[in-house]
């Protein structure tokens, strides 16, 4: 009976970047995308509140892409499901790289599946603007292990080549959480996957993936991953995406031989001091993972998207503001007759409908917006200077609305409140408060300049 036969393993490719060679139709496609972006960017020139970066949508054929940013002449886009990113290089820029760059994202790899994503991108989205040549840029080959590697230390690794001897270790006195062996263009990462997912937006998707493959979510899960870049692939005589996909098993097993996890008890302390750890035996779990590695099931893996659990987000004020920006931007793009008064009326009506009937008021201004559970503070002239949220525990929590949306008196009161908070806050909170105060003061000074200019 194999001592590791109950260890659940899941093999795959955690990250994949590649280039697509463009054809003679590429330039026209790029300039068409750029024209769509420029048209939408005009909306931001005079009114930044009607503009949100993430609301910029372009059409590539029949496919919708969301604009992300521009870096080194490359316009980056993401599909609306956040499964992959595509970068388009300006054709006037001379580069040794291909004009089209593709990055598969974890959301897509662990839902749709890598093979289906590649086929969709290459044979559908990019078909008309590529020659059919796709070159590998980076691939992270990995195995998720239902095994506790917390006992491992950096002294337990031995490598064949000198440039793999750079080893970093992170964790605490009780257990190791992350170990790096080597450096770009080839290195190993061994880390606690559950710990990493605690603060990751991919947690729900990965939990569904692990459950599907029989992992126990209450037990340790580690990721053993080799990050490989283009330079490393060239040394292995691999250039194309297809060459990488057909050699994943060979690449992984070669990497496991290049960097070994050893049993220090199999050698003497003298061997360790003399830097002769290569004489040590490989730990059985390392050999078991290497010999068990296979990629067929991963390449065929897919989940029915309709059965996939939907993401759950913690909704907060910044996300609300971004969502409002996106809606307004789409309305402007489609030339809908909107104005500030209409937006206020829609907001008042929506908030009023959500309020309890007994708490409704005939006042349709700020009181209606906050009739349910808010406390408003006015000065002697009955001007609004502050608004607070009243919790069920009768605690007053100040609203952190964008400074540009506050009246001048409320902005001045907010600055005073933040100054008072600085006196009793921790150093970390003081740094954040200081940043907010700078923004608030800038907004107030801008208003004062406008007021002064209007006098002349």
C-alpha cells in the first residue's frame, strides 16, 4: 500500500501568457479600437464624474472587451467575465515582441478551462488578425496538494544549477508558509494555498474547483508551482504555445529533478557543511508527485457555466460610486438625455421607495435621501454641515462621501472632524487620515479660488 495514495493531487497550469503574431489586417483593427477609446475619453475632458475607466467598452468584431489601461504602447483589455486579458501594441512601435499579447486569468482557467479558453481566443476573437503563429511567453506549471508542507525549510532543497541556489523562506516560528527557489526565468514556489486565498477574490471559484476534485477544504492545501519564462523555454528548445502544451509533463518532471526536496536525515552533518547535499535522498512525497504528474484531465477540464456559483462581493461606497459612473457613462455614450436634476430625482425616488412608510417625509431633498436611519446635523442657519449613519447599537458613524459631492460647509466640518480624529488615531490611521485631509483641503482651496475669480 502506497503511503501517499490518499493524498489528493490536482495538476495543471496556473498562469499562461503568450504572443500572437499579427497579420496585415491588424493595423486597421488596432486603429478602430483606438478610435472607439478616443471617442469615450472625450467624456472625461470636462466632467470626470461622468467618466469611469472600467466603463469603457469596445467591440472587436462581435466580441465585447473592457478597457483596462495603456502600458508601453500596449492597450490592455479584459473580457467582461474576467477570464482573460489581451494587449494590442501600437503598430507604429518597433518591438521584438509580437503585437498581440494574451494572458489567461485564474477565473477563466478554473471555470471554462484552459483548452477551451485558448480555442475561443485564438480561433474566434483573434482569427481575423493573426497568422496562426502563437509563441509562449510564460507558463506556471503546478500541482495542488492535499498535503501539509509546513515542515519544509529552505535547507531541505538542493538544485543542480548555481542560479537555482537563491532561496527565500517566509512564515513563522511554527511553520513555513512560502518558499521560493531560484529566480526569473525559472523558479519554484511552494506555498500555503488556503492562506493565500483568504484575501483573494478567487476564493469561491477555487473552493468550487477543489471540491469538484475531491479536496477537503478543512485540511491543508499547498501549491507546488514552477514559474517558467520565455528564456527558459528557449533553452528547452520550446518556442510555440503548442510546443509548451505538448511538453507540460516533460517540463514539470525535468523541473522536479532540477530542484529536489531532500531528506536531510539521509546524509551527515559533514555533508551539509561541505555543501554536498546532492548526495541526500529525495523525499518520497517529492518523488510521488513527480511520478504521478499527468495533464490530460486538466486539459479536458471544464465546468458548466450555468452551474458555476456566482461571485459574492462585499459592496461598499467606492464600488457604488464606480457603478454609478459606469451607468452614467453608458447613458452618455448612447446619447440619452440625462442631466443632474434627473439623476437627483431618480436617487431620491429610489431611496424613498426603500424607506419604511412611517419614516417617509414630504421633503424631497436631502432629508428624503437619509430618512431611514441617518442623523443630519445643521448649523444655526439650518445649513447641513454633517451626516452620520445611526447603527442598531445607536452608534453614529460618519459618512465618507467624496469631498467633491459635499457642500462647502459640510466640507469644512469634515476637515475639522478629520483633524480631531488625528489626535487619537494610531500611526497607520493617521497616514490614511493625512491623505484624506490633503484631498479635502485641495478641494476647499479650489472652491475658494473659483469664488475669488467670480468677484472680478
